C-alpha cells in the first residue's frame, strides 16, 4: 500500500469537492499540492487544479485525485490540509506535523 504524504481534513474535503463540482474544473484535472521556496521566510504551499505531468506522484485521498511532484513529496510528508471558515476570513490552511515514529 502506498503511503499518502498528506492528509485532507473533512472540512477541506468538502470544500475541494464543492469547488470541483461547481467551478467548472475539467473532469481530467486533479488537485495539485506543492511547495514553493525554502528561503528565509520558510516554505509556502501551493494548491490548485492541474492535469497530470511527467514527474508527478498520483494519490487518491478521500476520493480526491491528488498530484504531487516527486521532488515535493518529502517536503509535504505529514502535512495536513484544512479549510477554515470564520466571520473574518476563509481559506485553506496547511499544518505541517512531522510524522511520528511509532514503537
């Protein structure tokens, strides 16, 4: 079994599926998760929809087809994607919790 490097919370799953169903995302597109930069400000995360490309790892997480560039997988290990909706703001958040070693 292939271990998925990221987790998608229930709130994020609902929002991603809503976007896929109602925002004219083509059926052959997948959710793409990636990272940008790693300078002084740390990493920033990227989230969007895209077609599979050479060099991608493919996963299915919560019935969502997910693409991650092979070179980004190690940076995303243990990352949780959540969706926050409050009175002042709403959007996706990335929580990086390194995987814990189990004895």
